[in-house]
């Protein structure tokens, strides 16, 4: 198995969603991969400003906003695709109509027009809180919005997307969603990243646990679901490793002789 690049989701894959920390063993695993010349890449729904810095390890590249904004550690932009402004405006109006606050995210700031229990808990997974700012309307109108985040359940999806033409929902939790450009997604981000580095699909591996990781897993030659992954993720994965709480990524890579 010749692996040159590995993509990792964060929450539920590298970081236990209960403890919200990356273990020393996981950090050591990532550094061992780098020492072997393997590129390590984050693939997350988080924004660039919400990326946690994990002491002891530096990643080579980042897929943020579920692949809508991708860049390397030296600042090279690989992919930048914002939600069309008409769709941003429509989503905000639809969310207001159904009584749901939301957050909009540019590459520089994430700002909310309110908060509810689901949105607060969504942020808590990354040890954050929604920032409610008076500049919300101005940012929505005059800046590129790469992702919209909000508390939402499946029965509200249709109402939220009414009249929306070029944006779609991706979700890793049943009480909240990330809204991204229709043509975006972790899978597209990975394809762009592989093209940038000149790697084949067969030379890429990915680990994930949530529904928004399915496209990522399908875009690589070696895809692994965490034991704590949702059933639909496990169903499409080539392989399943141990639980994030048990350093599943480390044990899988060790067993396969990659580290």
C-alpha cells in the first residue's frame, strides 16, 4: 500500500467529541506520518478561523467549510467557492420565517444573527460560542459567504431550501446543518488537492465518521470509517477502524504498517 496523502475529519475522528481533545498518541501518529513524507490534511466543516491549533502537530493542508475553501499550510489557495449572494439572502429569509437563527462564515469571520439551543451546542463541539454581531447584514450583503451553519432538523430542510438554487445541505449531526455551494463538498476539495500535489486517488487515504464525510471517503482509494461513525458512513467504507476514544486511527495505521 503506497499512501502519499491522508485526509482526516476532526470531530469524531481525530478528536473525541466527548473530551474535545486530541490524544498524545494521535499527535505522535500524525507526526510519524509527516516524518515518513506523507502529507496530512484536515477535511472539516469548520471555518479557517475556527480551526483549533493542536499543540505538537502542524498539518500540511486544509479543506475547510466542507471543501468550499481549501488551502495549504504556506497559504496557497487550492479552491475557493462561495455561496451565490441571492441564495445567501434567500436562506436568511427562509430561516427567519421558520424561526431559526444562523451563522454565516467568510474566510475571515463567522457571525450570527441570533442563537438557539441547537446552534449553541453545535458550536460547543469545537469549544466555541456563536458571535452575534451588528455587522451581520453588512457581511451577508458585501462579503463572500462560504458556509452557513444553523440548528435544523430534517423535517425543516425543504422549508429552508425553498427558492434556493445553488446551495445544498450537508450534515454530520441530526440537529444542525452546514449549507455549502451545490458544487462544493469534501469530495471535490479532495480532488482539487490531489490534482495540486499530483497524486492519484489510489495514493490517498481518508478517515471519517459523519455523513458529511461520505463524499470524502468516496474520493480516495482507501477509505476508513471510525467505529463510532454513523451507519450510513460504515456502509460505504472500505474498512472500519477502532473508536476515536480508543485511538482508532493510530491502531489502524499501525496494523497496516503505515506507521
